[in-house]
C-alpha cells in the first residue's frame, strides 16, 4: 500500500523538504557525511513535529546540478535516503537532481520510498544544468519491469528550465496522463517563486483525476488562494528558519503553516 496515495484520498497533503547538505562528489561537500545525515534528520524531526503530511528528500546542496552524477554521489544519496527512511512513518519521496530518474527509481525501489519527483517526464527542456530529454518512456519501463507501487509525480514546465520546443500545456498534461504519471506539479520560474492562480486553475482543468501539487512559492499568506485547486503542495522556503531556503526547517513555521491549512 502506498502511503501517499492513501493519504491523498482523505486530505490535502503538505510535503516538506529535507534539503540535504552537499554530498560527496559535489563541489561544496565539506568532507563529513555524518554531518549531512544529522542535518537531514533534524529537518525530518522538525517537519514531523510541525505536522507536515509527508516529506521529500533532495540533494539540494549539490549545485550546480548535473544530468549524470558521480557514482559516489549516487551511493551517498542512497545511503542518506535509507537511513532517513527508517526514522519516520510519514510518506517519503525523493528528488535526485537533475532528472536522474533511473537512479531515483533504483533508490525508491530498494528503500520503500512512496514517490519520486520527475522534472522532465513528457517534454524536452534546457537550462543551466544541461539538456534534458523526456524520461517518461524509460522510467515507465523500469516501473513495469520491477512492479512496485511508487508514485511518479511529474512537473509541467519545470522551474529553472525552458522548453527546447514549445508545446501547448494541454498537450503536455495529456502526455503526462497517457504516459502513466501519478500526479502533476505546477511551479513558478525559479525556487520560491509561485505560479499564478490562473496557471494552477488551467492545469487543474486538464489534469482530470490526477492529483495536482503546487511546487514552489506557497506560503502562509497565499496558501488559501490555491487550496481549492490543488491536492497538495511541496513546501521548502516557507518552512525554513527566517523563510530562507538555505536554512534548517523551523518546526514553529511548519506548525503555523499547517494551522492555515486546517
């Protein structure tokens, strides 16, 4: 049974971010993997204490992100996911930057992860991290071959990138649905920037029965504008100390945010 899928049947789910510090193989790694784990665990506990509905573990510190990371980086991320997964009963997702869905699937499969985030599932996009070709066909073959109920939640027009060739939003969403996506994420142009309510309504209109998640820019002041049109949200900056994305999660901010949802 997939814990996120079951929870979505009952409520709107706020997914908090566990932004890992830089891992081995990335330019800013500081040489202490245990420090990475301890910081991740503190964020996890703060999300639990504040009442978040789920969490997603991401190698946020590994900037600049690469299409293909070194093996040591992949193993380090898998190790962090394995250790942190054992520490919580909340639904857990992973996002391994940037669009390395084969690695995400392998880690999710081996660690009872509930969902993965796929940035480029049914489009071809370009950005500061490189050129990214649609991952959907290969990812869905992996899922069929290994046959495990891991939800694949996909971005439509993912932040920090631009389409190589523009395609209509309704075509992209239809491709996500036909391709087997389990949910759609709507974001602004960059981290912390929210899409317009009109953009979210447009995605909701075409998404049919798929869950729709807001993927950036949601906060205490605007959350109620979006709630009627979404099934959940991925929240980072708003739950951090001083609302800065580079800071640790603040349990008090999580509680205040969740109080707005309730």
